[in-house]
C-alpha cells in the first residue's frame, strides 16, 4: 500500500515524457517520412516528377498555401501549416511578411490507385509515388526577376488569386511570363475564408465573384497563350481550378464534392462535376435539376447548394461553438474519427481550422490538380525545346532535351545563384534538361555572352558536389538525372547570374536562350565606402551582389563611381541591405540619392543633311536622323526584331506593320547600343564605291554614339540614322577605322542635334487599390507628382476602387509614403515599369525643365556643363 502512490507518481512520471510529444508524433504518423534515397530513386522516373512554381500577385497567399503541401510531406506539423511559412527563409522575409527570394523544396508523396484514376500520363508512370519540385516565388513586382528565374526551370505553374481582390496587375505580369516560357497554368482561388468570416457573402454572390475571377484569368491566358500548347484555359468543372484557404489549410476542387454526392444521387462522378458548376439548379423539394432558376424558394444553383452552403454551415457552427449540431454533421462527413481529443477542446478559429483541415485537406485538392493536369518533364520538354535551345533544333542536344534522355549529352540551365550558409559562396541553382550531372564531373560552362566557336565567356571546371534544395537546408546526392532541379557547389567563381552547362569536350553545343525579364533596372544609386580602407570590401561585395540577384546590375562608371541599378525602391533597399550585412561583413557604406536613367531621342526628321569630314580631310559622310515609327522601338526591346532575325520575316513585318519601303529593309546595317538596342543604322545611298569597306567602322561608331548620346551621354532610343552619301579616298590606307569611326560618330551627333533632340524618361504604371473616400487624396498626390490617371473602376461586389495611372519614375521616390499620408494609409500602390515617354520641353533651350535635367546629369558625370553647339560636330564643305 505504501508503494502505491509512489507507483502511480512513478508511472505518471514515466508516462509524462511519452505523453508530451504525442501530438507531434501523431501528426507525423499519418505520413511516411521520406528519405533522400527515396527521392533519389524517384528522380530516374521522369513521368513521376512534377516541377512547379507558385506564382501570384503580392499578398495573395503563395507561401501560406505552399505550407499545406510541405506539411503533407511531413516536413512540418499539420497544426502549424499556414503560420510557419517554411519557404520564407531569410530574416527580413519574416519581418516584412513578404517573399523576397524564390525558394526551392523537393517533396515526396505516395499516392493511391484510387487518387490517380484519370491522371494525365497515368499509363507511363512507374509506381504510385510522386516527386514534386516546388519553387515558391515572390509576388512583389520589384522581384519579378526571381519569378522569371523560377519559371525557366519548372514546367507548370500554380497561379494563386485572391477571391476578393481578383486578378491584379502582377498576376497579369507573372502569367504573361509563364506563358511566354511555355508553362502550363492551373488556378487556385485563395483566401476563401474571407468570404465566410469577414464579408459573409451569400452563396450566389460568391459564385458570381469566383466566376468573374476565373473569367478574368482565362482572358489573360487566351491573350498570351502559345498555339503549340493547345488550350490553356482553366475551368472548375475540368478540375483545373481549386478553391482554397491557405491560412486554414483547406481546399477543394469540384471532384472532392462530386465524389461525396455521386453515390447519394446514383450518378457517375463526371456527370456530377458538370452539375456542380455553371447554370445548373437543384430543388430539394421536387428533387429535380433544372437549367433555369425556378420560382420556388428552395431552388438553388448546384455549386451553392452542394459546395458553398455546407462549408458555410460547418464554419458558422464551429465559430459559434454549437457542438450539438456540429458533431452529428461531422460524424456523417467522417471527420469525427480523425479529430483527436485535444482538437475537440479547442474553440473559435483554431477549432474551425482543425475541422476544415481534416474534412477538406488542402494538399489533396492541390496535388490532384498538380498531378492530373500539369505535365511531367518528359512531356513538357517536347514542346519547350523550341523556345529553350538556341542552336539547330535537330542536333543531338535538342533531341536529348526533347526526349528528356538521361543517357544523352548533359544540358543544364543555371537560372540563379543561391547564397550558401558560409559567407560569400553560392550554390548554382538550375535544372537538368538532359543527361545527368554527378559530383566530381568536369563541365563546360557557357556564360550569357558566349558565342559558339569562340573562347569568350567559356570555362571548363569540375563540379564539387550536387545537392538538393530543401527550403532552408541542402541535402547531398551523388548524381541528378534530367528533369530535376539541382544545386551545384564549386562553380560560383565562374558563373555570374546565369549559364548553360554541358559535358567537357562537347564543342558544338549551343547555349540555352537567355531569360527575358519583364522589368528593367531603371533606378540607380551610387555607393561608396564610409572609410576609404573598406574599398576592396566594397568591390568584392558588389561582385557577390551581382551574383545573388538575377536582375541587379553593378557597374563602375568612367568617373570611378560604383553604380547599383535595380527595378525599384524596394528592390534597391533589399540589395543594399544584403550588400552591407552579408557581402561586406557590416562595413558602412554611403549611398547617393537615387538617380534615374534617361534616354535620348529625336522627334522629327533632321532639317538638313549633315556632313562630317574625317581627320585627314579625305573622306566625307552625309547623314540624316529620323525617329523610328511608333511601336518599333518597343518591338525591338521585346525581341520581336533583332539582328539575328530571318531577313524575309523581318522585311514582311516591317513592310506590313510599320509601312517601310521593301528595299530599305534589306539595308539595315546594325542595331545599337550593344548590337541589340532600339536604334538603327540604315544605308540609303545609291551606287557608292568602296561602301562595304567602311561598314564595320560605321557599325562600331553606332554602338559608341548610341551608348553615349550628345545631350548627356545617356543611351539613345528610337533613332534611325540614314547614310545619304559617302565620299571616300581612293586609297584604302586613308579610309581605315581610325578615320571613319570618329567621323561617323560626329555625324550622328550632328544629325541628332538637327532632328529636335528630346530626353525620354521612364514611366511606371501604378495600380492603386483604395476605398472610395481615399480617391481625392490619390488625385491630389498624382497632380503633385506629374502623374496621369488613366482609369478608375470599382471592383464589383466590394467597396474598393482600382485606380491605374502613369507616374514618372523620377517622381516615384517616396511616392508610397506621400500617398499613404494623403489617404490615411488606405491606398496600396504597386509600380511596374511600363514605357519610355519623351519630355515635352526642349533640352537645348536654357531654363527649360529638360535643360535643367541635362545639366544635372552632366554635372554628376563630370562632363562640361554646356551642350556643345552644332558647329562642333558638323563640318562645312
């Protein structure tokens, strides 16, 4: 008897440790924890792999939704899904609550035959396990280069849209990028919990909301889609749309409910899904389906009656703590058996979250969409190879990519560099498109400036290790076959931003195409160390910064300034923070005021043909300048026209779209600056001797002149120079490059000055979301900042207005703060670089606004203060 209490306390003490971690182990016990060996085994089965990116507008819930998928693989506990945000790895990401860098994670899911019924490529799969390489990307517009880098190495995209805010400006940008990379999208309408808890929308109104969101998304997909991929539109009744609430970890597709009701109505699932969306109404009193709404009160739309209302009912009962009604309902739904005793004691939102997680687990609906409707690498590379590979599409490399052949030659595209835990070293993160990469293997690194057949930008180096990215950690594997994402160690000294890797000795391989970014780095700051002794740290830090971000540009000007160029204020702020704390070990830096890059252009034909003589007075060039047609400079920027185009196709589109003369199109000598820019040099001469001998010199002069215009040494844009006549010396030695290049450059400057030169400034498209009361504040701020409102519309079903406006980039610094002050913090702006616009004022007229800007730039660059008169560049006969 004496031992008894001691016994019980002892048994209690023994039981206690076993009891404490119980919820944790229980959450895990449902799922198999996977090992790296299992993942490695799946990598050899390309039909069982899905590479997907999660893309959306800022704050629509990408990282939160990703958590449900991560939890389903057993990496975090289900209870914490939605709050952990495992893919936000950096400290500043957690503080600000936004994603800044895209993060990759590989997940392993065993599926059952039942779940895989009717899946795409179901016959080619080997076994029922799937490997999903998921990349969570940022939604903020300043980081859209991260999205491009993520999209390049994936094949499918999960597009997340807020059910209340709908399709926003960044949704459109990321969708356009995805479709131009030939990536198949599926849609999830997120933040459903807001409909029930916050707005308490009625079923019919909610249905109309969702319908509008899905239609808007489909309009975008139809606009930008690539014909080679077939129809990309998404529909709930094809279960390519799901409805989710990432924060509470639940989601459903119409299949989920069709399975529940098919047995009850005694019809097959496929017919039931059709009834749950669109114009189908059900009247429980008569038990009949109709395609029009009848007069009886109990007649409701299928979606509302069978999907929306039951969820609404469960949520309301759980929130009101009405257990007498709730538990019998959950018993019928088969949820009661899954709830643990601890869960039943919760109240309010946590209680509701647990119930919904067990009834409609988010990962089931998302995995159904991902596995059934997104392509495996084996399928996707067949149609993606045309847009990926630069060389001939029938050589061994293109064929290996097309067939996703792990025994073929190696082809890897490195899309970004990830900083590793030891400072200053990077993982090269990319995707294996063909062959396999192993540790210790020698690879040929082709950088972005590599030209086949030359040695420029080409290295041969050994891979030290191959690793998998698992969110915050990396796991080593021996080798990685094609169709998978991979991070490589030991190549960071030789790759800046991006590269293509192949086997050593494969000299005829072409690189994969460079990525096209939707934003351009227009905001620049100059940095210098506070103490001169930190200069070497700064130079080294800038090199590392250039690697760490796909977009940022670090250049050293002739004046010795170190310039960092980024996409916007936030982007620059993050870059500078990284530079100072991560790459320079906390050394202090001084940052100048942000400066904006301008462009120079002309607005009419030169008023006379200008003539320039060579230094030895034996050669004369006659030039005129004229502006390019509207839209042509943009087309060159987008890569629709370029020096590498097929001349026949180029001629056709120039004649049809821009009204050029057919003969003139064949005489385009060059594009500039950087041989790709939006300025042209055209030969308009008739029967001149020796003309071809000076062609190279003229092209070199165009690159030089277009890079540094006459007004303020800024890039030129949208100017076409025409050579009207050339008089050359008969003796070849007197017309070499040293004579012709400076002459041609002076002639171009003179032609620019005679064609009414203008400055062009970059302009943002701003999308502002605000309630009606804040509109007055928005307009007043826009007027102060030279902005121009282009549209204002109310979002149907919400009190919010969306205002779109153009805002000059130079006015955008501190714009967010001013706007929030003027609207009491109710307006949310998003700025995207949109276009270049010519300033109306004449920069040659002293005292004008453009003239002030020109003088400021010249002062900053340390050039002479006044613009040279025409006589400096033009010669008299």
